[in-house]
């Protein structure tokens, strides 16, 4: 390796380490602040707590009604992930395998979903018209609509890497379209399905804007809203806010760790055609 190339690599490595601090430092402030007293947490520093206050978490759970919010978030997230993954996987197979006007329309339709953001006022009016305003079902439908375009794009790119010879071989063996899809194609989608579960799950679980505008009942509040409400009521007790943020983050960390070996392969395999 030439001296100039080695110098450039060192500079890039140093720059990447500096950029990583932008993520690591705030994260450490939150983690350490969750175990501090209110006076120490408000300093926003990296100093260790003089005394570890594990009671911050129990106080957050008691005051913030976190258990009910977690239950609501779990119901919403699981519903969104299951419906979005199943529907996008079926649509993606049509888009990837057919070359007709309908498949091209589907591709364009889902592509527009990546560009056009959802609007609050028309969505609220629509939900009110069909009787789903301030309901979990209404929130679930909105989150499915906002996530299905990305899911369809990821799964379509992955299906494009699967040889069409498998479809033809299954057809010669007498398999119908549904049997062929669920017996031959769908098992091969495990990496990209896992990737989609993580991406869609994180998006639905961490969504703040949709529940904030679409839900007005405290019985339907989701976990991210507990942070929003907690900051409004206990704005000076940052130790409790930091503890609440950690509670919100833990489920998605567990989900990612359980599927991490599939996430990278699912994203990179569908990035180019085989």
C-alpha cells in the first residue's frame, strides 16, 4: 500500500471515530442519567452516578402507566408487522415475476408511497368518516399504509435474485400458484422477512406522530407517548425521562439482536440482481 493511501485511510478512520462520538456520547448520557438523581442528571455529563438510583425505573413504571402503554404498543406493532409483511410479500412476488401493466402499476403505486408523506388532517377526516377515529384499529391501518411501500421494495429486490427456474420446476410438478409460492418461494425469503420484521417493527413501535394525533384516550396510549407525556409533566426530572427512554428502547434492542444475523444479508442480497 502506498504511503498516500495509508495516510488517507488513517484520516478516514479518525474521521469515522469522531463521527461515531455523535451517537455514542448522547447514548451514554441517557444510560448514565437513568441511574442518577435529578440534580446529577440535569448536568448531561458522562460522570458516573454518585449513587445508583435503580428506583428511577420503578417510579417511571408506576407514574407513567408504562405496562399498559407497552401492551398497546405490542398489539399495534405485532399487527402492523404481520399484515405488512404478508401483504408486501405477496404483492412483491407479482411485481417481480410479472411484466404486465398491472405489476407495473403496483410498482409505481408502492414507489409513490416512499415519496409522498401521510397528511394528518385528511387521515383524521377519513378515520372519522369510517368510524375508526381514536381506535387502535385506525392507528394500525395508518401504520400499515406508511410501512408497506418500503417492505414491498425490499422484498421485491430480494425476489428478483431468486431464479425463475424454481417457479417453472414447481409448475411442472403440478403446484398451483399459491402452493408454489408458500412451498417454494416463501421459505427462501427468511433473511429478507427477518430484515423486514426488524425495520417495520422498529418503525411501528417507535412511531410518535401518528399516535399523538390519532389517539386521544389515555387507555390507548403507546410507549413512545409515555416519554412525550412524561417530559411535559416532569420536565425537570431528567433522570426519570432517561429511564423512560431506556425502557422504550429495550424491546427494539432485543428484537434487533434476535434477528441481526439475517438483517445484513437480507439488505445486501436484494441490493443487486443475481
